[in-house]
């Protein structure tokens, strides 16, 4: 009986060891599949932003065709590649700034760049203009007045580009949308801290993206 019990105990130990080895192998295999077969989307945050000028002139009786806007704004957006193995290449980015759903600047661009796996790339966009026509609705003009009274403006930055994962041939349209709550500041008087903001990534639903 003693020998049988010892052999039986030894069999259980060997089974447990092999089971642990099998689980470890399956875990490594799953990690390799994630690293080499699955392409995770990038992540983005607005890390810093500054609004130095934001004024609106309009005719109260007919604000839509008679509004002009003057502005000076800067935003720094960080793109993070979460993939363990795959690098990402980005084409040139077109940046647009909007207030109350209406674009007031779409002239800025960011040069194309390559991004390694598990790397972060920060791009900075600065826009400015004086007395530019803007087609704000009457409600938009009223909202501008309310936000001016608060000293803070809700501005949206939209960056559009095409990205491609390393090892794939598909060009994937991508849009980065960042809602920014900006306080109008005079940099010669005081600096204002900006609260880091999460941006939304919109990707095309197509094979390879």
C-alpha cells in the first residue's frame, strides 16, 4: 500500500506540473497572437492648449453672414501606439478648429511621421487669424457671448489623416477629435494650467484597420 500511495502522489505532482507548463505555453501563445496578429488602435490625449485671443464681431439682426472672428490658439496632442510589435506610419494631418459646431480654421497641417511600437508622439498645432468670416448661427453667437462671460470657451480640434500598420498594406483613414475647454489668457500676465483631456479616435471599419 505504501508504494502505491507514493506512486499515486507522484502521478498527481507530474500532472500538476504538466498542466502548469501547458497553461504557460498557452499564455505565451496568446501573447504572441496579440503582439503579431492583432493591431490595436492608437490612443490620443490633448496634453496642453493655450487660447490667447478669441473675439467675435457680428450684426445682431443677421449674425450668420455678418460675423467675423479673431483668434490665436495652440494645442499639443499626443498619440500613443499601444501595440507591442507593430509600428504605425501616419500621413500628413489636416487640423480643423470649431466652435459650437462651426469651423473657424481648417488651414493647419502636421507633417507625416513614423511611430514605433509602444511609443508616444506629440504634435503641436498653432492657428491664428483676424476678422475672418464665420457662419455662426444666431444661437452660436449667443453661446459665444455666454462663454465669453465665463472667460472659458469650448473649442473642438479635429485632426484627419491616413495611417498604416507595419506589415500591412491597407491605408486606414483616422480622425482624432479633441474637445478643449480653454480659458482666454494673456501670457504676459499669467499662465493658466490646462487639464489633460482624452481625445476620441475614429477609424474606418475595413479589413486591415
